C-alpha cells in the first residue's frame, strides 16, 4: 500500500484508538494537574495517559523519593544570555500532569533558567546539555524569551540513567523563540519529560522535539497562549530502533483569540519491537475565536515487528474559527519506490536512504537550525545502515 | 552496438491460486540502431515482459534467458541492469515524496556513470531536457512525480531517458493517456534518443497511434504471453485497419 493510499484509507475509516480502548469520555481540559505527587496514583498502565507506555519499566521515575544523582547541566550561549538558578516555583507556567512529572518537579531542586533579554536578537544558538550520569535524577529548566527577542535554544539530553525532566518555556510578547529538545540518551536510558509553553501576544514559538536515542523516551508538550496573535509551530522527529519506545504527547490549549498552532511529527521505525506513540490533543475553547490549527503525524515502518500508534484528538467549542484539522498516516516502506529508484541505477542502500530522507525532508526543512539538521541527517544515516545490516543478516538466516 | 536477446522466456506471478504463467516462451532480439514495437491486446503480457527485463521482484522467471551483449541480465539486481544500459520508461511512474526531481536525476546520473556529472554542464543538460519535453525548469524543485499529471509523469520518464542515455530503452505504454500534443512531444524525445544511431528501442503499446510519430523497424504482435506474428511497419498498418481480432481468434483455436 502506498503512502497516499494509506492516508486515504485512514481518513475514510473511523479513527482507531488502540485495541480495546474506547474514546475517553473525559475532556482533555479536565485532566488533573498538580504539584503534589500524592495527587497521582502510581500508574498501572490502564490509565488513558499511560495505556501505550511500558509503565512497569518506569517504577524508578514514579517513586516519590530524591534522586540518586544530580544530572550535569552545561550551558553556553552568545553574550547577553543570562543563566541562573532559581526556585522551582518561581515561574509556575508548567504544572505536572502525571505522576512522573510531579516526582521530577519535587525532586529536581532548583530550576536552571535561561533568559533571553528583552529585544535581544541572538545570532548564535544557546546550548544546554543535560547529562544523566547513569543513576536516577531529575532536572528542571526554564527558558524565558524577553519581549521582542529572537533566539534559538538547543537542549541536548544525553547519558545513561533514568531521567525525569520539566521544561517551562515562556515567549514574551512579539518574540520569536526556537526551542529544540534533543533526546539521545544511551541505549538503556529512560527519559520522561514534560514541556509547558506559554506563548505571548503576537509571539512565535517553534518547539522541536528530536528523539534519537534511549530505551524509553516520553515527551509531553503542552502549549497555551497568553494573549491573541500567538503562533506555535510544534515539530517532532523520531526514529525508534529495535526495543526502543519513543512517545510524544501534545496538548495545544487554544483559549486566546486569533492564535495559530501547527503540529507536524514524523517518525520512522525499524527493528523488532521498535515502538512509537503519538497523541495529539487540540482543544479550541469557546473564547478562542479565529483559531487556526492543524496537526499531522506520519510514521514510516521500515521493517516487520515495529509498531506505531497515532491518535489525534480535536475538541472544538466554537465554530468561529479560521480552520482546524488533523491527519495521521502510518505506512510501510514502499517497495515500488525502491524499484523505481533502482531501475534508474541507484543501488538499493542508496535508494532506501533517499526514500527515508525524502520522508523526513519537509520537517527537517522546517527545523531551521543547521547544526541540528546536520546531526539529524547523520544519525538517520547511521540508523538506516544498522537497519540494512539487520535485514541483510535476516535474509542470510532465511537463506541458510 | 548493444544487443538485447530474450530467449524462450517464461514468467509467472504468484496469485492466491498458486503461480500463474504470463509469459510462455518469448523470443526477441533488439540490436542497437533498431526500433521494435510490441503490440498486443490488454492482458497479453506486454508489461510483464517490460518489468521482467527490468527485474521487478513480483515476476518469477521460470525459464529462459535475457542477455545484454552476452551478459546475463537475469542474474543482475535491478540497479545493476540499469547501470548495464537498460532503461524502462514506466507506464505508472512512482511518486517519491520529499525527493526533488533535481536530486533524483543527479543521483541516478551519478549511479549510472559511476561519477558525479560536472555541475555546470549538468544543470544546462537538465534544463534542456526539461524544456525539450515542454516542462518548466521549476520541475527540478518538485518532488519526483508527486502531483504530476499523467502527461507530466510520462514526459518526466522521457527526460530521464534522454539524460541517462541507456543502450536499450523499453517504453511501456508511454503513449497511454497522452493527448496528441503530449504524444508528439514524447515521440520527438524518443526519436532524438533513437537518432543517435546505436540505441535500441522496444516500444510497447496497445495503440497504433504512436507509430505515426515513431517509425518502428520491426513490429511484433504479442498474444497470450508470446510473439504471435512478426513483420515490418506494414503489420502495424494491418492492426490499425483490422485490430487484434485475427490474432485473438488464432490464439483461441490453438
């Protein structure tokens, strides 16, 4: 089935919400949020927000106890950027929406803040590296872009342990902020993250989640608007290999008028038990007239034994909007594309790389940070090379 | 000059009811400098022949040989066949999202030649090939076949034919779905390719219409998985006048 056919097939059927799971009755806005860990029971995997996640492997990050390490934070940036340590509750744009986020909030200690001064226009990206040293740790970041500022902030998560993080993002009125969060922990690492962004009046936020490594990575991104005219572009790229679970959960809460949101997440999966989950919730409240929103998730399944779940949800409480839509498609690698390229002399490996890079091409073009897109390109090539080795050795086994 | 030789080729496909034989002993020799037309009714196996020569995995070669200048084509991977000098213009060109025509053409040219084309002349060559096929240079920035009309896809196939310049070109119903203007443009492209003198063309078609613009040296009537009759251009004229009925009757009797 070609990608186009898959899209049509998905669009014409009732959406699948996963095996044995009815559409939740609870509206997205009624989901509880709290700073108190005790307000969230330890998940058993049957909850709406945990039913796709391997909760049994996450016990350490549900445990309401201090971390056994403090993740190492390194930050650098062009002149003018302010780095400082502040009290965890100094901003409170974020509010934990699940057990792991509440545990991380309470045990991260102080927050590390990156402040872009009012009207600063940074020419170079700000870098923040959060390294897990191999044990259980928590971190709390704040990224605050001053009014009319322009900046790029790259948060790189690396390391080997179990990491729980909260990231709070505020874009001041008229600012343009690009936040790229890269998750590329070691193969056994686990990372549960919650990002909360508040988009200022006439501000533009580009939020990019790039997940390339880690055994279990779950990033929940919530966006709200502080005033009219805000614009959020939420991008995500992931590539899950055998045994990896990459999960992204989005909630865009439109309450202000004339705001925009555009969600585009694309993922590839290769290898046995490669798993991806994408949940995209958009709520347009009654007051949010003039809203323009679209969300799209696409998955490319490269080998047998991989699984992608994709659930877009749209709640609309007013008809006075510019536009609202969503689409989701999961397709297998198209052998006809491979044949076409090979029939033009392009060797199989190169043809495969061309098709996959083509799949990611539009989103990579939108990320807009060369160092990130180059890195992404390199890692995708490495992953494809590994997938090719796997399929070659599988063929050899079959051939014996 | 190149020679493509097809000997007693038998091809089957897997169906729910087991393998089904589609080609039942095809013999055909296409030498450089020659244009052959294969004509036949729907379902006679014309496209199967084209895709089998190109190496599509759907088709199982059960017996017979295909050689290009004595080299065993059937032993080659799909891309090796293309690099050996075979080209298949497809009836239904495939969309490749996110891959620009310019990138695709350069990657293919590099693969075929074994080295990257010289940038300055290459851009000129691409633009010329596009404009020769009445395609705007902006097609280079579009994704391969994505959102192309049927006619644009066919013209894009001929752009590739001219740029990759193989030894033997197989054109699988390149004329189907084209209006008369597009048919002329496509035919001119094929004629430019053939006029180099040493190139072989195997033109597969259901209709005689394209043979007004591309003059075949040989015409083969394809019925029920094999060549039923061979002749010169006059055979095409007979088909134009009388259709395939005579051949279908003969095939039913057999």
